[in-house]
C-alpha cells in the first residue's frame, strides 16, 4: 500500500498536489479533458480512454476544495440510485421505464437497473442537451 493511502482506501493529498491541481484548472479554463496518457515507472506510456480521462479531470477539479469522492458503481442499481445518476426524480425514472426508454427487471416488487443501461441513457441525455444548446446558440447568433 502506498504511504499516502489510508487503510479504508482514502488517498491523502498534500498542499503541493492541491496547488498543482489549481494550476491545471487555471490552464484548462473551461475546456474539458477528452484523452490523456500516463507514463509508468519503466517509461511505458499508456493512453487513457475518454472515460478515464474524464475521471482524472473530475479528481483534479475537486482537489482544491478537498471534496473529491469516487465510488465504484455496482453492476446493478436500485431505482433511487439510477434516478440520482440520471438527475431525475424516481417517478420520472419509472415513467422512462414505462415508455421503454430504460430497461429494468424486478427483484421481488422492486425494479433494478443495469449500470450500463443507466450510463448509456445518461450519455444519450447529455448529448441531446448539448445538441439543443448548440442549436439554441446558433439560433441566437442568427438573430443578432
């Protein structure tokens, strides 16, 4: 176990690393990381896919305030967790199930959702919001 990792898995970060994170954020401004690479101790470089690069960015952006918390998501989640991931209410989530926008299965009387299905829907919703925003911005520019 690395010296900065506690027994519960938490990572202790000193002020130097927090300042480095602030400098990264300052240089990146409002731009987002879409890819990255890591160099291993033997000199080998590994590329990060988009999701891992986004995770690294999330951690870096949270370091200055000290509010970073990363948890592994189970392969299967409850309706409350799925609704939280999607940023919707539980009744809205259940409407999505009824409208066949999101697959679920029942365990007893309770709905359960595959993490991959919820993540896929979250990405579709994010892309739709981005597209709508872009169209709105283009319309705004055309009206000027």
